[in-house]
C-alpha cells in the first residue's frame, strides 16, 4: 500500500519536536566543546571549564634555563648565615602547571623544568623541599583556588608537612585543626581576567585553625605609600594570626596574618630550641599556621616590604632554620632577586 505523503507542516512539526528533545537532552547531559573548555581572556589569563566549574589561571612565561639568579641569591644567604642556620627552598608551582588542558598548552610554558634548573644550582648545603611532587600527588584535591591566583590552604598543608619532614621537626595532621569555611568566595582572577564567568562560579575557601590556641602573634605593620612603597612602620602589636572573613568576601586569602604587609612573630608552646624564619611571597602566608607545633618561634617576612638587614635580623632572633617559600611567578622574576639582595645590603 502506498504510504501517505508527509506535508511540509507535519515535517516542520516533527523538526520542532526533535529540536526541543535535543535541547532537553543537552540540559540533562551537557557536553563541552573545545571553545568552551579553554580560552584566553584579558592579560592572557587562561579560562577553562572542567567538571562543570570554571578555573582561571595565569600563564607562565619562563624559559627552561631561567631562574639562576634566584638560586644565586639563596646561595648568598647560606654563605652569609653560616653553617649554624639550615636553609631550605620551597618552590611552589602555580595552578597552570597542573590544570592547563592540552588544547591550551601553547599558551603557557612548563614550570617543572625551570624548577629543576633552579634546584640544580643551589649549594649542596641548601635543602630542597620538593613541593612539586607533593602537589602533583594531590592535584585531584582542592589544593588550588579556581577563582584566585593563590593556592588553597590544603595545598599549603601538604607542603608544610614535607618541610617538617625535611627539617626533622614534629608535625600535627589535620585532626588537630578546626576547619573553617568562607563560602561563595571569588578571588583575584575575576578582576585580572575581566571574565564574567569567573565571578559567576564561586568556590569554598577552607582553612584550618589549630585546636591548641596557646600561641601569641605579634605584628609590625608597614604603612604603604605610592606604588606600595613602605613609608613607615608601626610599633609592635598583638593580634590574631587567623582573621575571619564573611561569606562572599573576595579577601579570604588574607585570612593569614591579614595579608602581606606585616612582619610577623608567632611564639608557640613548642620547646625544642628551633626558630624558623620564613621569607615569602603571598603563597607563603598559608604555610606557617601548620607549623606552630614544629617550632618554638616563627618569624615571617615578605621580601617586598621588609625594611631591615635580614642577616642582622636573623642573628638577633636566634634563627636556626630559614625557609624560602615562593611561587614560580615570583621566583622567576628578576625583581624578586633584587629584593633578596637588597635585604642583605640594608
């Protein structure tokens, strides 16, 4: 029997129904095209989408043979301080090293070869803390912020543990800490990238406060003027090491010491004669809070703001251990080395 002809109206109706069905299926089972998975925004910031979430990352522009000046500066610190002070280097890879998908590999250079090059140039007496391997082993966890250029406290915890092992000091696991969360956190990458999708996909900022609160934190504040140059110092004052920020605050990473513009001293109840000096960029802010049970005293200085001669300061405080904690963007930058040398010469 001859089949009836399908009129154009019926055909259009079938097409509309098919289109609606496909749209419904896409809502239930979304997929991501290459254009959606990775793109570049303002300032070269790489925007990716994985597992339904946005991640914004700063590309790394360093070359494999670079970073030698950083190693040279640390070698000078070791020479100036002498054999009684143990010197450690912890180079922190940034998020792009672990989360840049293959389709955007040409937008950012690898950091691991540069880290290996720098490490190979250290004096044999400088102890390398292998943060790269530690973080690589945990990259499936929440160790880097998606909406901020910093790592997350959990990443700092794992690296603090590795440092404590290298320094042969006690270390308490996370069962001795109270987790606290800043919800709806959107950090610096919203501004850096200018990409609306970053602001529309907030995350949780989880940090850890020691259950034992018998420590005292003392600060010297730095007053900043034009171009963030230091114009003055405050008298020493006591304050909390962990500041509290409301849900939705973009300043959550300032939880530790209130940010970068203070020189910090934490006196703990640990009685082992070990006194730690941390020279750091902002990545280093998240590390000392996991070491209160590892050292008797912890001093934290940011190389961009510290105003004293660093060797005299270390001797005055009786420092036994010196830890450099810097992310690869700063470690590679020539300005970082200049700051290091400046602190030696003040």
